[in-house]
């Protein structure tokens, strides 16, 4: 047998010197590009291990960094007291490119290790001391860091103009996330009511205008042949009120309740308003009331007109909180409220007793807000805020001159106005009247932090965060997914910190007390979940818009999008479910007159309605919770709240449209969307104890310095360490944490599992046609 010819050896394919982690683990050849061809084909995240890698940079970048380093050394040589110690920096690059906010945040304290090492070894200077924001070459490199470091440097004359900065975490070639870009007229719709003006402005981010825009959008796509309809603007029409200004003579004091009943109403008002809404200084108010009932009532009402108006407003709120009359056409407590408004002094004389004027105008604004007179509520609250600013309530007032009690009263009143301003502005979709940058007064006083005061601090911070969410995410007409995930991840990271604070409050409460959670903690939990829902709602709108446009553009592959956003979408759905579970808990006292609980249930119901139409398998268990939303509104209607009836009507119309969309999606045979997150179905159907577990699942986003665990720079940012200095780190009461659906433990365990994606060069590509 002839010997077998020697088999020619195939030349071995040389491995690339820089393979991504995914290709190394799969033991396949990597193209070495960012992202590599294998990761693009498999729609997986592509990142490279950077330890020990050589760094190749362009000559232009090298020269720019050397120039900045020389400038830094020169500044160090100037004495600190010299007026030229911090000269203004003028570079030609400033006019070429402005770094976007997400990019500016990226070049902060969490830069890649190789940049810091290069700065230390090559330039003998820390990277923190260099001005990265004015270097377009670095901007270009940080947009695609690995690609920039691996490129062969081009000659100076061949260098192209630096492109516009792109998202660091997600690069979408053709996909955009739209938060408020509706195909209907952007902000103005026709008003067909004969007694109103001819147009209605739709605010960028209020829940009401969001629902109106969504209904018009869906009607236009689902029923294009129908004539454009009108909408009902309920402001002031659900409960029309009328009064005539009273004369300057002695006010009418007939028909007032007895003193013991008045005290009962006063205590009811304090209980329902809670610690967050502090409009009364108990000692002075009750002292004046004793004088009113025991002495010359008419003389007291005439001489102390401001107090008498506040007294009538207190009676109006007390009757509204305690009465349950469905048959009345007027709002609860209206008989006292109209009397108070007829005696309301002219704003020109408010300075005579400014603190009392602030309290009574803010009380009037809150009543208007409760009966859906939103414009009037905004106006009266604005009066109160302007007077408070003129009196310096937003600054630390001196106790030596004013006294500790007056300073405390002013501080409590200021933060009441702050919370109301955030709530009213977010509901109306208007800019905030109070800017955080000008506030220097403290949230609380060291050593006087009760559990109730701590709850107020958390409510202030969550209210500020909610306003930031709405004004940042919903402000732009069109946002790419990358920047959206950066903003949302930053927001949810802040929420995770607030979740820890809530856990500490609850741990302390259950350690020292046997009673149930106070009303303020329940409200904070609902506000927490509302922040999650509002932050993740644009993702649902994005999918819904694509479903509406599918007859024109056809179906698409949703796997890349859902693999990136599943954790966020599921977190919003779970928060909506948990909101309804809290409102129906047997320990929770549902608020009927004030509309805050109504806004919570309405927002959650809208969220679940959209999710039900888009993700049937996940939202199947959520349909029962949507029915619970109707039950809550029915309960409010049965107790005399007509505003709930209008919200239920709006919700029903949106539910019908979403059901029609789901039916047409099935009929066209489009891909059934699912959220493949382990345990999601069980968490929705069950207790949802890990609602906060996915808050930071969108890792790889930069922290927003202005939102991290506080309200920003200044006095408000320093409150958190002071608040928790006296609270021990104890195990939270798992039963109650399960009830409110807030947990921070799994958030950090997830971060440990996925690692720091900021240093992995994650790049997502949207398929063509997306």
C-alpha cells in the first residue's frame, strides 16, 4: 500500500490581538471592530476588556492634551491670591463644538482607566484637572472610545471635521424615541364650546394633555375617516362657583358651627392634610378661635379679617373631608368656601399680615385644585409664593430677631408652598414657579427630625424629582433612545437612593412603634411609583406609535429594542400595579376630596391600559388591576367626587381605543411582543416585593450630579446625611416593604452581576428601517 501523501497543513487563522469578551467566551474569531461583526449579527452587547491594552491616539489629540497640561502647570505657578489665578480660558475649539449634557456628565469622575493613566504618565497631571469639555478630538474619541483608540492616525491635512456628539451608551442609526411628538397639532387644538376661547393649549407634560394627545393620535390612525372631534375642558365646569365681594362692613357671622364641632373639623383638616401641608399655627389659631366664640364674635371677625377668612376656609375643608353627599351639585364645603372668598382681602393689603395672607391664599388654591379649578388654583398659589419670596421665606431667617417659633412656622410654610408648586405645575404642565437654585433655607433643623418631618423631606425630594422627570424627558419633541436611557437611568438611580431612605424610615418606625404606617409614608410610596411610571411611559408610547404606523411601514424586529428596554418597561408596569394595590389596601385611607389619590389611580390606569394593548402576555394579570382602578373611581364618585366621574370617562375612551388597536394588531398578524424578564409575570400577579429591583437594570448610564440623592447644590443637598445620622441601619419590615413595593437590596445585587457597563464600550445598533 502506497504511503499516504502528507496532508497539507492549512494555515492557521491568526487571532486578532483585540477580541471582544463575547467572542473570547464563544471562542470564535472577532473582527476587532466596535461593535464587531459577530455581535452585530447576534444583536448582543459588544465590549472589550481594556486591561493591558496599548493606547494609540491621534497626533492632534496628543498635542491638545499636552497644551492643556502646560497651561495647567502655568496656572499652578501663579500665587493663589493673584487675580490671574483663574484666568478665563479661550480656545478655538469652543466655537466649533459644544459638549452635550450627557457627554459633559460622562467626562466627570467616572472616566475610563486608560484616560486617567495616560494623563498621569504622559503629562504628569491628573485627568480631573484637564478641561475635557473643550477638546473636540476627545469628544470624537469618547463617542466611540475603542474605535478611536484603534484607528491609525491620519495626517493633519486629512483630518475630517469632528462629527456631532452621539450618545455614549446607545447609538441608534435610525431609531428615535419620541416622548411627546404627536402627529396632531403640536400644542393647540380647537375649542368648540361656544362660551370659551377658540383654542386650547396642550401642555408638554401634564397627564391630562398626554391623554388628550394620545386619544387624538389613536383616533386619527384607527378612524381616519371620522371628523375631528372636540374635547371637554373641565376646568371650572364640574363645580361652577359664584360669589360677590362682600362689603367692608362687619362680616356675616350667622350659620357657623358650634365651638366643639369647629374644633372637631379643625382636627380633621390637620389629619387629612398631614405634615406636608402646614397652613395653621395651632396655638395662635386656636387662641383666636377661643376669643371668637367666647367674646364679641363680630368684633373679632371685623378686626382680624385675615384670620376669619382662614377660619372659614378651615370649615370648608373640614366639611369636605367629612361629608359624603352625592346628590349635591356644589362641591363639599362650598357654602363656607364661597363666604371666605367673598371676604378675601384685596392683594394690595396682603402685606399687613403677610404670613397669614400666605396661609389663606395657599389654602384657597388647594381647594380650587381639589374641585378642578386648576387655573384659579395656580393663580392663588402664585400669590402665596410671591408674598413668601418678598418676606424671605426661601432663605434662613434669623431666630434672634424673629423667634424660633416664627422661623419654624415660616420654614414649614415655605416647604408646603414648594410641594404644592411641584404638584400643581406637573399637573398643569407648566414651568415651576420656584427655582431650586435660589432656595437656601433648610428642610429641617438638626436634632429636631421626627419621623413625620423625615417624611416631609422625602416628599419634597420626590416632588422635585418628579418635576425634573417631566421637564427633562417630556420637554423635547424627539429623543434618541441612547440619551433617553441616560436620563432615565440617572433618574432611577436617584430613586434607588430614595428607596433606601424610605426603608430606613420604615425600619425605625416598626422598631419603636406598634401602630401602622402614618399617612405620609403611604403618600411617599405612591409618589415614588408615580416617578417610575412617568419616567418609563415614553417607552410605551414609542411602541404604541410604531404599532399605529405598522400598516404603512410594516412590522419590525423588536428584539434589539426590547433587549435594551425590557427592564425599564417592566418596572413601570409593576409600579402601576403596585400603585393600585396600595390604594386598595385595607390599611390605606382613600382620600376622596383632595385629588392626589385620583391622580395616582388615573396615571396607573393609563399606564396599564397602554401596556395591555402592547404586551398582552405580561399585562394579562394587570387587567384585573385596571378593573380595580374603575372600582376606586366608583368609590370616589359614590362619595360625592364628580371629578372622578370625568376622569373615568376619559379613561374608558382610551381603553376602547387601546382594545381596538390590540384587535387590529392581531388581525394583521404582527409580532406578539413579550417582555422576557425572569419572574415578571409572578411579580405582577403576586406581591411585587421587588418593584425596585430593576431600577438600575439599565446600567451604563452616567449619574446626574444634580439629582444624585438630593435636590442639587445648596442647602437642600446637605439634608440627607443629617437626616439619617440618628437612624440605625436595621433590617426593614419585609411585610410592609412588600406592601408598598419598594426594595433597594436587589438593585445593588443586579449591579454586582452586570458589572460597570460604563467601562465596557456598550454600543447598540438599531436594524435598518427602524
